[in-house]
C-alpha cells in the first residue's frame, strides 16, 4: 500500500503544511512573515491558505497595529479528527 501524505488529503501542499504546523504547535500564535520563514512558502500562497483556514474556523486571528497573528482554534469542530489524521500520517513516516 502506498504511503499517504497530508497533501493527498487536503486541498494543497501549502494547506497541508499549515495544518500540520498548527496541530503540532497548537498553543502558540505566529505572524505571517514568521510562518513564511518557518514553512518556506511564498507569501501569496501562505496568505491565501491562511485566509481559507480562518474562514472555515480552523484558525483564530488577532491583529495588532503592525501584525496579524494566527493560532489554532481549539474549538474547531473537526479538530480531533484532524489531529488524528496528522498523527497517523506522522506515524506512517516512521
């Protein structure tokens, strides 16, 4: 059986990276340029996917005068299932 990757399940590779990142760093908030550097993604694709994930309620957003911060929404209705998927994919890589 072929190994499944998160990008096979989610809409894009960038979205899969963001979801995995926030599931694994669920207690911290991050600003856009920080995420861009950590995930090594272009700002445009990152902004697009962050907006999508915010729109569906997966991410919470906090704005200051100069930055927009993103954090995993622990109350997102599918968070347990998504955490389970991320964990299973990670275990499969081992």
